[in-house]
């Protein structure tokens, strides 16, 4: 079996995308949600925690008097406290939802595919599930999970160890102050973990991108087959190109009898010029060729009594710089005018105007 050594073509990548197969890191989305969530909590978190602390404190005080606690029996101050912090909670949840959507769009762009939502019996096969679990991919995922766990544990230990006296002294604070202090410590630790997690997530996205492109690699035969499908068989294209060239040469040779003069190298290059003073601003090239094609142009010119002039420098310049059915450039007017004047003298028609 051929090795998959070729990079995937744009067509292969588009087809994979239509099937819902894209490079994506769930870790990056989770890291973005965590970091944005912490920023939101840091912005409004202290007010939120203070409000929740006061609400819980009031709830604890009110419960013995209003037990069992039902919405109709709760004191009005509990409802007031809840109305202060619950809107902030809704704002945070909305921000996290938008972050999740933005993180996925940033990785994959807008993608709508239902092929991965279909029912697949092989996903229910326990043997295949075990194979996936103990495959190379499964072992890599296990290694990544253990690495994350170890690094996060190390960051947590390094952050909390110097703050252990603060934690042990929390019972000396009042209830609301204790909750606030817990909040500050937890937020600081969470930011440390979030930054580490974001770094790991960026590395994971790079790995997922590399693994995705690797999974789409193609064999040389697949690349050739795709090229045939998109651009046609190379042999057929070559035949079509040859036919088009022959057709163009045939049309070009049919124009040689209309030439006013044929300028040659004298053996390797031939350029046929046509000039009709009444209808043309300047002479134009109607046929040109080298070697055998040049010989054929000269043969047709002789058969049609067209003057052949040997001028190697001018023949080379015309062949190299002027396309078929194009007028000669102004810088060649003088040289070509001299040739045409010579032709008109030979033909006894010197009265013909010559472009200069």
C-alpha cells in the first residue's frame, strides 16, 4: 500500500469540512470560557459574593422563624438580596455562552454539518470502544490529561502553600468577611490555573491542527486521480493542446498569402507582415515561425509571389516581441518602413504610403 506522504489538497480539506471533520481543540474553548468567566467574576464578583453572603446570612437567620421555608413565607429582605445578585449571575452566564460560541467560530469558522449527528452503530460496539481507548490516540489523550493534572496540582500547591496561615485563620473572621477572603484566594488560584490552562490549550490546538492535516494526507496516486477529476486526464489535455496548436498553425499559414513581405533570418526565422495603408494604422504580424515552420512560410510566400527580405536583426526582434495579429511597436516603424519601401520599389509601387 502506498504511503500517505502528500499534503492534502484544498478539495480534500473542503470535503472533510463538509463532513464536519475540522481541526478543533476542546481545550482551547474551555480555556477561553474559564478565562473570560474569571474576568467577569473579577469585575462584578466581589459585589456578587457580598450580595450572596448577605443573602445566605439572612436566610440562616430567617429559617428558624419561617421553617419550612417556602417562597411565600420568606422575609422580604431575602427577596431584595436575591434581586441584587441574580441579574449579575445572568450577565455572567450570558457572557460565558457568547465566549463559547466565539471560541468555536475562531477555530472552525461558520460550519453547519449534520453528518456527524447521524446514528452510527459502530459507536455502540464495546470492542471498538476498547480499541479507541487503547489506541495511540487514546494513550496520547491519557498522557495529556495526566500532564494537565500534574501541572495544575503543582500550580495549586505553589499558590496555596504560602497562604496556608491565611486559610487557617479564616475562622477568626465574621461570616461575610470569611466568604470574601475565600473568594479572593479562590479567584487568585483560578487565574493562575487559567493562564496555565490557556498555554496548554494553545499547544493542544497546534497539535490538533498538525494531527488533522496528517490524517488528511494523500498518496501520490490519490493526488493524480484528483487532478484527473478536476482538470482532466493529462494525456487528453496534451492531445487537446497539440490539436489546438495545429489548428492555430493552419489558420496562420492560411494568412501568409495576404502578407506584404516576409522578413527572414534567413534560414531559422520567418515573419510575415501585412500592411494595407487604407485600412491599417501600422503593419501587423500575420504569421511567424522558426526552423521547419519558417521554411513552410517561405514556401507559401514564394508560391504566392510575395517578396522575401533577409534582415536577421529585424526578423529576430519581430519574432520575439510581436504577437500574432498584433501591430508592430512604434520603435520598429523606421526599420519596417525601410523594408516596405524596398518592397514597393521592387514591385513598382513606390507611391504606396509607408508608416513611419
